[in-house]
């Protein structure tokens, strides 16, 4: 999280009276979004851990697995939303006409990742807000490169939130700690399986497609949670680096260091 802490420190410097000030409480919006992101990140890691670690007496039946999957994808999708909210606030302080107005409720309700990347699927295509090209160009380019990853996360979140289960199977771990099952008081192998955490979780392919139109998918072609989550975490970490670097490179402050109170 160190790049995000650097970004937070830059925003704190920017909100000082001798720089942008904070009459609009843009810094409250920024830090609210950033701390929302921290909470979502913890939600990703905690639910991932609950699915994969030996933690007695933890049932790993389908309903419980689906519960954690839905939580993971909510947190992944919301992490991007919260970061966009934070970046918009910092951008608004630096260039108010290039970002959403943080003093207007209607404007606040429209803040979304499409502000950064646009939406090429619409006709006519939706263009990004002009402020991101000026203040966060490297981040904007990186998000566009990873548009497919973000679309996959959003799609799985939408389906798990509003439609149906996204867990389709996988493999369980077979390396319990010594004495794990004896501690639970079980000897029957059939009973033991439900307490074994996951090694691999297969995610529903083309989850928004009508069931009648879905074609069989080879096991090797399924997306797995174990590939998707680390890839997404890398994306978030790189986003933090780019957001921090872009801010310092493209947002000019009158004073680049904190001054003593007078």
C-alpha cells in the first residue's frame, strides 16, 4: 500500500492553505475514497484467505464458497470505483473543469471508471473526462490496456450480485496440517472433504450469456480465482504507483514541501 500512502501524503500537502486549500472539502472526498479502497482491498484478501487456508471448523460447501466469491467480486469492483472517486477529488482540486464537481450531488453520483477510460461499447462512444489525460495520463493509459481485466471483474460482480452463482467447481486441497481432522473429531473421508479448503476455483464462463446459448468449455479454458485475484492485485499495486507518479509530475503545487504553521 506504500504508493497509495505516498498519494495520500501528496493530497494532504495539496490541501494546505498555501497550496490549493480545502474550501470545497475535496480532501474529504479524496480520503473517503482512498479509505474506502483500503477497506475493499482488505475484503478481497480476507475472503480469498477464507477460501484457501486451513481454518477449523470451516465448511467449504458450495453455498459458503459462493458467499465468499460474491464478496470478493464486490470488493474488486468497488475498489476501482472508490479509487476513481478519490482521484476525481484530487483532480478537481487541481483542474475543476476537467473532473466531476465534488460540491454537487448529481455530479458526485456520476463518478465512475468510465470517466477515466470512456466507454467504446456505446454508440457513439463515450469519451473520458479531459482532466485524466492532463493529470493522470499514465494511469489512464494503463487502465485502457487492462480494460478486458476490469470488464471481467465487473461482469462477474454483476452476475453474482443480481443473477446467479458463479462458482462452477474446481479442486480442494489435500495437505491438511498434522492432526487437523482428528482435532475436529472426524474419521470418515466423506465428512472430511467439506472441511478442506480450495486449491482451485473455476469461475463461470460468459456468465451473462443465456444458458441455452452457452457451449461446453474445456477445464483448461475456465478462468480461475487463483489466477484472476493475483492479477487484479498487481493491477491495483501498479495503479497506486502510476497515480502517485502522475500526481507529482502533472499537478503543480506552489509549495512542494510541508511548511511550519505560522
